[in-house]
C-alpha cells in the first residue's frame, strides 16, 4: 500500500510504501514530494517492487525515473536516468528478471525494457503515442494502443524477444472522413542549449509560395506535463489532435511548442527552476515558447505579421506572461489559466474553501519555504502586469467546479487580467462557463468556445472567409476568388 502524508507541524510531505508481511506492516520506501504517483508493482516472485518517482528533486513529478526496491532489505536501485518513465505503464516479466515500460519521446512514447541491473533496450521508435501497455502471461508479447497526429488509433502487439510488431486492428481513421493537412513533429532550439519538440500542422493543399497566418497553441499541464497529442478546447469531449486540423483547414499554420519544464528534458530543469524562484516554470517556459515562435516565423510561408496565440490552464498563464513581453501577437485567447505566479497561487491556498488548510501550508513550505523566513518570495509573479499587454485578448473561465483543484481554476488571475486590459483600453472580452469546470465538459460548450476563439481571431487578425469558412489571404492582403 502507499500513503501520502501532509505535514501538520512543518515537516515536509512524503509518500510512503508499506508492505504487509507476516501480519506486520513495514515501510520499505519513502520519497518526498507534493505530487508523486509512484505506481508500485511487486514482481511475480515477490522479491522486488518497481516504483516510479522523481528521486532527484523530490518536490514534484518533474522527471520520473524507474526504481527497484529489494523488499527483504529495502535497498533501492535506480534503473533509468535519461528517460521520463510513465509509472502506470510498468509491467514485470513472468520470470521477474525484466521490466517493460513506456518512456516519453518528444510528444510520442516508446516501449523500453530493462533488466534488474538497469541495462535498457529500446523496443520501438515509431512516431506514435503508445498507451495501455500490457504483457501476455507467457511474457512473449506486448500489446498496446497507438495513435498519431491524424487521430488514427491502432491496436498492436509486439514480440518481446524479436523485432516483430504487428498491427492487429485499425480502430479509428479520421482521414477517411475528414480533410486533413500534413502533421509533423519538429525540434526547435530554445536558446538555452535544448532542442524542444513541437507539433506543426499544415493546411490541406498547402502551398509553400503563399503566406499563412500562424495559430500558436501553448499546451497546459505545466511542470512534468508532456507535449500532449490532445488539443485544449475539445480535450474532454473529443480527445485528440483533430481540433488543430480544424484550425489548419481554416487556413492557419498551427504550431504547438513544448517547453522545458514539461519533464522531457532531464532532472536538472527542476533543480534550476527551484533555485531561481521560478517554481511553476512559467518564466522559463514563456521564453521557450517565444523562442519557438521566433524559430517557426522564419519560415518563408509564415506571415509573421499575423500570429495568434491560445493557452489553456498552465498554457494560459504562460500566454498571460508572454503578452506582457511581446507585441508580435495580433490576437490571443486564454482559457482558465492557472495563477499568474506565486502570489495568486498562495492567496488561493489561504482563502475560500482552503481557509486555514494545513495541507496548503505544507504545499508552500516545500515549494518555496516558510512565509516568516522568506516573505518576499511569496509576492512574486505577474498578477498586475496586464497593463504591459497590447494584444486583444479573449478570456474564458470555468465555473464553481474549479474549486476542486488547488492551483488550477481560481479565476483571480484571469479576472485581474481582464480588468487591467479594459482599464488600459486594450480590446478584451471575458466569458464565464458557469456549468463547466477546468475544461469544457460538453460538446456544446466546447463548440461554443471554439466558435468564440475563431471569431475573435478572425476579427483581430483581419481575416476574411469564403462561404465554406476558409480564410482568404495572400501576403498582407485578403485574397479574392
């Protein structure tokens, strides 16, 4: 069993793994951290337990590694160092001598295996997101579901002892029903020595001699999230990438950049973030996004004077900060952003439903420190920086269900941004979806949000459309037919 302890007297939070042997419970593993889903699995022979956690920072799941615990002694062995391991994917071989698991790969996932000494073997390298990994009872085959950037979904099995991978069934093939453009995974330099992944979606009938407006989607999740293969507005109702293809069909080039705090780029990212006070990674991630937009804007078919940006949840906070630092964006949409830095997040943990919460105290003491000792560190962020933005901004927030989340869902930052933009005479509109939570929970609300973003971008990016809703443009002018 696992148990998460929240501090009540200033002690750090931690997660404890206990085993029951001979009627007595015994602790076999402890790790610090606020969010550590360690997913323990006992080997078939009962000698070992596999765990996944961030053993480096022990604050968050910034970079998960695969660990092995010898149950008789409690000794811990680290099996992986350079790949983020998806904890719930780990499967033991029947002979207890090998483990199979999924690792992140720049938006995709790959299957890897390791023996008990940490000697790892990559079993796949295909450009697909693999999930629901299962191992046959004889240990000879792995089964998994795979999807790609066209929302194609397939069922596969793969031999564990040979280089053989078989597609068993095609479960979904939207390309037979919809007009889709080209989808690719690219890498861009962030200016700090990293090559970050990104999705790029091209309009159908793409013409490299034309100039296309750019639609930038800054993904949510924040620290330890990866480059989702899932667009934001339809995330709860039509999960997958087709929303991006819809923007491409409307005439946009679509760019979805990753950022360095996403857990993809090694354990040192989190350590640096906590050292310099960028606890949520927003500052560094915003620089990453801007570097990516600058990089793709250099392509000859991008109209660098017509760029719109959308951010949802953690992506919303990053867009909020981005707009205070750059004037390159003609239009923006922010959906249910997390707090704009430490100050609003901290206030959210002190007030409302969390008034007097000791769990909130432990949360902030582990991330930032004690308020009495470091008061200035709790005043950081960009809650009041909206006056620096000149970008027309559509703001969307959810209703009261957001109170279920600690950091996400508090509308204070969105409300402050909207008020400041209005006071600064920057075009702004705010919509509150009172029956939704942190995401759009019905097809009707998701469709409405999409239509509102579409209308906002069309208005402020000087778009014209034909009878089918396709954007007509050429260079800086509307294209006639």
